[in-house]
C-alpha cells in the first residue's frame, strides 16, 4: 500500500469506528475497496469480461486479553455498526491471552514506494481486450503444436485504510496488472499444459513475446517424456521452482509457528542451518519485487529482514502478536488476506542472494542429475513441521553436464533441513515472479528421485 | 431477498442491448468461525456477505458485474455494466416473466447455527483439545477450527427461472502435533456436513481428536516410505479425492470442450476397469457437496459419469450445455456472488464392488496401505497427479505392518482407473473438501470403498 493521502474516505470510516471504543477496549478497523477487470479471450473472441468492485470492513476488538472479530462485505452504515457489535460480542468467548493486543507505532520510517500508476488507472477497455487477443495470437504463432486454452488480461486497484486506538493510522492505494496465457500441446498420445505470464504496474511493462514463448515451451517440452528410474542424484531447480520452495522455507521461519512449537527451526537461531552459500532475505522495500509494499497488514512500515546469512539462521519473521510472545519486536511481517480475517505472520518478498553463474554453467557441473522445470503437490507434499517433503516433478535429465531427454511422473524427496545443507550452488539468474519469492536457479545434491 | 418484479425489470434492462441471456444471482450469507490453538480460543469471527452478481451473455461473450447493493438502483447499475461488457450496440426490449419454482431442498436442518449459543460452539473446540491432549504425553500441540454458515441464494434468469435455496453447513477441523526423538509428526481429522448443529449429535468430536492424535503418535516411529512403483491399497472413505482430482476434473464439460481433458471424445468407450462406476451426486442429503439447486438455479442431480468402466457422460453447466444443445446436469457452481459460475463437482464417488476389504490386503504380497490420503493436485491435460499420504503402512505378505513417514503418491488418472484390480464392498464418504478451480473454492464431498491399484509411484526416500 502506498501510504499517501489517497484512501482518505476509507480512513474516515475507520476513524469513526475506532472513535466508538470504550474505556479498556482496543479497537482496530481495516477497510478496503478493490476494483478489478478481467478479460478472457478464446479463439479471437472475448469469452468473458468481468468488471467488479468490492469493499468491506474487518473490526477487531480486544478487552482484558480477549479478542473478538467480525467483518461485513459492505460499507453500509448499518452493516458496519452491526460488525462492531458482533466483534464486541465475540470478545467474551476468547481465552484471555497476555500477549493479545494491536500493533503500536514503532518509529520505523516507511520506505516510500511508487505503487500507483495513473496510466493503468486510465487504461482503455479496448486496449485491455486487444492485449489479450495479441497474446493469444503470439502464442499460437510461437509453436504450431500449441493450442491456447485461454488468454487473459487482469488488473486490480485497491485502496485500504487501517486505524487503531493504539495510534496506527495509515491509508494508501496501489494497482497492478498482468497477462497470462494457458496452453496445451499434444502429439496424439499425450497432452501437456503450459502457461506464460507477464506482470507490471502498467501495461507498457509487459513482455508479451516472452509470455507467449514461455507458454509454448512449457507445453511442448514434455512431449515424449519418459519415466526415469529411481536413484539419488543432483537436482537443478528452475527459478520458478526455487521460488515455490522458498515460499515453503519462509513458512518454517514464521514467528507464530515458532511460538506455538511448530517450527522445525525452533532453538536454532545462530546455528548453521544451510550451506554457507545460502543467504535469504525478506525485502518488501525492493521495488523489483512483485509484492513490494510499504506497510504490513497491521499498518507498520514494511522493512528488509535478513533471515539466513551465509547459512546461519539469523531471524524469524513476526507480527506484533508473535513478537510480543517471543519477547522481541515486530519485523513488519503481518499479512492479511483482505478484510475478512485478522493478520497472520508471513514473509512478504523473499529473495535468495544470487550467485554469479547462469543455469547452463550449473548444469555443466552435474554428472548425473535432473533439471526440474515444474513441481506438483508442493503443499500436500511438504510437511512444514517435520520438514519431510516429496513432490511430483517433471523436467529434463542431465548426463555429464549435458541436458538429455524429458522426464515426468517421478517424485523428488528429502527433508527441508537436508536440502538447505545440500545446496551446491545458487545461480545468478534472478527472475522476479508474481509470487512472494523471487526465482533463481539452484543446484542441490543427493535428492531421491522415485520413478519406475 | 429481492422482489420478483424488481428481478424482472433488472433482467429486462440487462438484455436491452441485445443479449440472449441474463441472470441475477443473489446471496445472503452469515457465518461464524472460531479457532483454538495452543490451548487458547484465539477468537470468534462473525461474517456477513451479501450481494448479487449479474451475468449477461451475447454470442460467445459473457459480461459480468457484481454489487453489494441489493436495491433496484444498485442492481440496475450492475446490470448495465454487465450488459455493456457483453455487447457493443444493437438491441431492443424483451419482457421477462419469471416462473417462481417451488423450493427444492436436499435434507433438512434441525438446529440452525444462529440458534446455537456461541459458547456451545466454542466448547466443541475445547472438547477437541482435551481429547487430543489426553491421548498421550507426546502430544505437544493441538489446533482446531469450527465453522458454520447459513447461505440463502436466489437465481433468476431470462429463461424464466426463479429459484431459491438455503445451504446450511457446519465443519470442524483439527491438527495434532506429537514430538519424539526423531522430530515432530502431525495428524489431521475433520468432519463437515450440509446440516445444522445436529451434526454434533451424530458423531463424537472426541473420537475424531483421538484419531488425529493416534496418527501423529503412530508416525513418530514411522520408517521412510519406499520409493518406486508398488501396488497400493486405499482405505475406504479416504481415496475419493483421488477420483475427484484425477478423473472428475477431466469430465467437466468446460475443460472437455476446449480439449483440455484426456477424456475428450471418449464417450461410450471403456476408460476404466469394468469394476468401476463413478458418480457425481448433488442430491446426497447431508454430505458436504450437497445442494438443493446449483448456482444457476438448476435442481441438483445424480449423474453417472462412468458405468462399468464405460464413460457415459460429462458434467454440464448452462453455457456449455446450451452450446451443445443439451440439458445441464446441475453442476453450475460458484464460490460467491462475486464469481462467474462454471462446471463444478458436488459429491463424487466410486460405487461398491464385491470384495471384503481384508481380502484385498491379504491378496497383496508387498505394497502400501494408505489409511489417509492428503491433499493433491492434478495436471488435467496429462492426467498426472500427486497426492500426499498422511497415514500409510507397509503391506508385507498380505499383512499391514509398519507405519511409513509422509510422502507423495504419484500416478496418472486414466491409468489408475484402468489399474484398479480389486474393489471392496465397504463404501464410505470421506472428509469435507474444498475444490479449487480457476481461483474459486466450492465445498465438495467424495467417497469410495477400499480398493487396490496395481501400481502407483511412491515418492519415499528408502531404497
């Protein structure tokens, strides 16, 4: 969110709610309004055009260490009033918790970021449709074996405001857009799907050619793939796959899991938990990050946090609740999925410090391995408490430093703890993706591949 | 929720620019949820969602807009926006006359969640916590969630349909962590029904909690799962999700029509072992995926998808059925008034076979017994899927022996259907699920008898 004066109408609504707080009561009001356009094109025609607005308020009330919450999917006065009444009523059922409480201003300055594009806000509807159509055309010409499932343009603009009786008062707005195309390729026997996308604060930042090429490559590269034989080998992860794993690793450094005894890195601060090549930061103030933001879900300044430095565990991420429980300060990592819930804890924009060599150089060092281009079942296949993981994968075999044939329907397995220690090299090919983590090629030794 | 004459005027406005079809979907939902973690009731949440989505179809193009304002003025603004999105010029006035359908309900509700004190709901969570912690000193953490909702929906369209439904649901979920010498392990349980609070009279939350604790404790001494292809026996009521993901999605007409399904053009063909009959059934009273009407106003149905191994039909929503000139099948669903409907499953299950479940294990020399399958995902184009095994055991010489650590199960949907070689007679429905498609989640159920698949890839770390 851009912490400027926009969104002041929402801030007024939030102010009115917190002004009703009674003695001994903490109140937080989080108000948001989003508008969204979604265009889907199929075979040169608009399949659907969605133009939608939504707004709502979430109200948190804390009294005597007990928390109650209610939301309303409208800013209608009566609905806001009954949400406040419900939140108050819900307070009675919470267990008193000595650490319960709202965030308080912590003196950390906001890193001002440019999160709003006037150009996007004024972007004409016809041009949105044209972009989706052009993406479909480009994808179809990229490879004759490829069909397009759908080509999409989407944009979203959101305004938010958060105010608390503890002195937080912030509002702002941001917008962004992306195009994405889904593809299919088949050779009669088997079919594979692919996708390609491009994101930006404004449409002139799109690279439609790259999106089209990626979508065609992803669908066609597995044609004729075989099932590999089971063995232990070195794995090179494509940047997109690395980003998915980083999100999972970020989850294990969650201060709330830590407080509740659920983190596999419990009592490990200061220990060597990864190869010395691994330096992991969470930095939402980096403007290159897709999820860059200036405030977190509680209205505190977003900031750069170093989590693992040279393989040594340096920090967990916290919101104000988990920080209070752990006897530390919030790291500005409150995350909130809109007005319907209370803030949790999460990483905002993870990045692995890059190495210097490209993916081809990483591959050249591998005698027996596999380049993993996509994984499946990451969320069901990784247990963030035990660290065990086993995920479905597909990609290309590597033999004596050379890429070989495509393989699919196999799993790779290890534990997160082992995997971090077994990192052989981090690539230099950083890719900023529409996720809470940036991609980079990563080589890891000694994973178990299960296939035929 | 909205008067009939208002709906008629809004629909008339929606097709004024020449669209062939318009629809108003309105929803009013009240929900309560509560969470317990680390021995504390963290908070009780109350929610209210209310609004309408208006869809206008002209040719191949659908325009859609939604609003939280259910007044006639608010609805007309949304109707105009949806109509503008679907068309450019042309038109005329079409009078719309709605035919109000008699209410169609699947099952009945005895205790509406609004009539149950919040303290009683919260107490369910405490009972779970107590029962799980009572299962042994190695239990170090329990978290649990309770949720209920009462959703009234109204659908009216330019074909004269006007239908309403009330969907009442309640659910509990719990996760238990046990700690041992070799680290931590987790166990899960859940139960959800499309009924009122009376569901808590039908089963014991203490039993569910103890079962979740037992899973976590059992896994403390688990050995690494094998890696490679093995026969797999899946316990009744836990593998339905596999058929939902790996087969059901490929039978959704929207995926089929774009060629994104391995089942395109396979109607009338043998696509599964002749033992297998697969059904999608929105009428199964009380089950998590049960609906009176779908979100396009069509009364829910019992649809046979695969009969004795032969593909009989796909699942249909209004748009896809209209295109093919056939009837829809009650599978047009959406997450909320903010979403467009599409083809979705309801309760998807495999019918009983004839084998005794014990005999299926006895007939297996060496393999894996899956007592609880976790979440998964599928590539609908290739049919390749991955599922977590959250509770699994080795089968040696026809007996279930040691517990296995968590790992993934991987295979190919069409191949699994052909590779089912033993099918039990002990059908059971599984845990409540949320099916995600194109960014929308809807409640779904699944089920199956104990069965054996000749060969699946186990993604363990043991040689």
